[in-house]
């Protein structure tokens, strides 16, 4: 049996998991403060590298592996440039693997994990209402979770 690395993540121990999903406008002081607090938690995390490895190929919102989505986008761009692909080629949205989805749908799943799956599903084209039903939350909650990705979320 393989231990799920997310069980060792420090983000699961914080009182407010929303810390990792800033809703303030990027480039503002409130955004920078919240991201800095989240990164401080990540700095002490024993699975930081695994978390970043998880987040890099996905278009997820929030701080994962000590990097916000804009920093991860730059990392992906740099990797593509070294690999010979054009930086302007968009990375296709990916659905979470079925096993990961089933873990996140469970009521006892960590909130941060449920949020990450909700954002991934909406980014891959699933309607917010459908995602809400699958996760047992309201459509408004899914839309709030995805607020940083405005324009990419399809409402019912």
C-alpha cells in the first residue's frame, strides 16, 4: 500500500485552508500578504516537492508546492522552452484521475483537496453545477472556489 503524500502535507494542518487560495486581485498587497503566508507554510512542508510535481502539469488555482499559479505558469513556460515547444502553446486542461476524484468527493477529504479537484474539473470543461453536485456543495461555492479563474468557469 502506498501512502498518499497529501496526508503528510502541512497545508492540512492549518486552521484556514482558504489561505492557499487567495481571492484578492493578483498584484495587490492583500494578495502578496496571503501568498507569503501560504508559502511560509509550504517552506516547512516535507512533501513540498511532491506537491509542486502534482501541480505543475495541472492548471490549478492557489499555492501548491510553494508557488502560486503565476509562478508555476512561468516554470511550465521555461520547461517548454527548454524542451523545444513554443511557450505560446497553451497546456490543455486536464481532468483529475478517477482515483483522485473519488478521494476528493468523500466528505472526510481535506477541503484544500476538494477545492483543487473542483477547480480542475471546471477548468476541464465540466459545468459548475455538475461539479457542485458531485462534491456535495452549492454551485455558488464552486464558483467562489474558482473565482481566480473568472471567464473559464461555465455556470449552469
